[in-house]
C-alpha cells in the first residue's frame, strides 16, 4: 500500500491515466507501473523480524491464556469457599482463615 502511494509510483500512474473529470487506469496500463521493492537480502531480514515478533506474540498469547485459566480456577475456588462458609472465621480467636489465603492468592495472581 505504501509503495502505491509513493512519489515514484504516483508520477508513473499520473502519466498513464485517461479521463477528464475522473481519471482512470486500465489494468493493462496499471501492470506497467514499477513498484519499488527492497533488495532481496533486506526482504529476508524483514521476514525474519516479522517471524521473530510473531513468535513473541504467540508466546504472550499462551501466557495470557494460562493466566486467564488460572484466574478462573481461583475464582471458582473462592466462590466454593464463600458458599461453604470457609471465608469467615468461626469465632473471634480463630487463626488465619481461607479468606486470608484467598486474599494472598488473589494478590499473587494480580501481581
């Protein structure tokens, strides 16, 4: 797309257009336009860089998916604990509760 909008190509297609109110280019004439391309070695470097970045993207997507699954499991365990009454202390002198553990787990997932 950028090549078609370049000054070099713009000059080429202005030279072969026909029409008064609306300029038109036939397919045959359009095929005669030379598009600037980088040297083959640079094209290979571009492809290698795109591949590298895509692999990073795929790794990141996998990490996000794993974290979403972990968050859903944590959510389910917190809900199960809440509905079974394990998130509230049974009396004032009780030690650490499942609520404390859930809070710590939530902090670990958020971090």
